[in-house]
């Protein structure tokens, strides 16, 4: 029997310029483990980067724990993007076609878990994910300046 998992995820996506160079930061907590990830995702809008961060987090989490364990896991996702969270919780309509596609991708990924919940938090409670994405952007910028 697979043991029940409670997973907590903090995500942040950001763009320097809108659109501009973008990155994501993700903190995943499960089984007393903490995993941190960041990567640049190319030229995106800030909203696309926020969605990209959550997609990246859901994909990484499923790989970390396996598909079988994911089906038994409750995942709670925290983001400082009020717009994204309200869209994911069906409080705001989706108008942008690109965001609609990203929304569907998140919806499909969330079906791989027993349950998925999305909560908005203030930026000060999402500092580590923000730090990770900014480190990725800073590293990318320093590579291109040589």
C-alpha cells in the first residue's frame, strides 16, 4: 500500500520586462525533504512566467515522487500571483489565448495527483521561490555579458 503524501509547493515566475527574459523558482516540500529548482524560460510575460513556474513545479513533483505516489498525494500550491490563483480557482475568467493553454496544462497535470489546491500568498511569504528565480535570471545575464 502506498502511503499518503502531503506536498507543499511554492512557485514564483518573473520577467524582466513584460515581455522579457523570464525565469521560474520552485520550492517543493514532502516527506521532510525540501527541493529547490530554478531555470530560465526565455522571453515571456510575467503572467506566462507565473504559469510556467507552476507547470514546472507540478512536473518536477511528479518526477520526484513517481506517478504512483502522485495519485495518492495531496498537493498544495502557493503563489504570489493573485491573478493566476484566482483563474485556477475559477474566480476570474481567462481571456488571453496563451494563458488559456497554460491553464489547461496545469489542469491536466493536477489530475495526476489525488488533490490539488491553489492558494494566493503575499510576496513576503514566497521569498525563497522569488530568490531562486532572480538567481537564475542573474546567472543568465552574467553569461551573456561575457
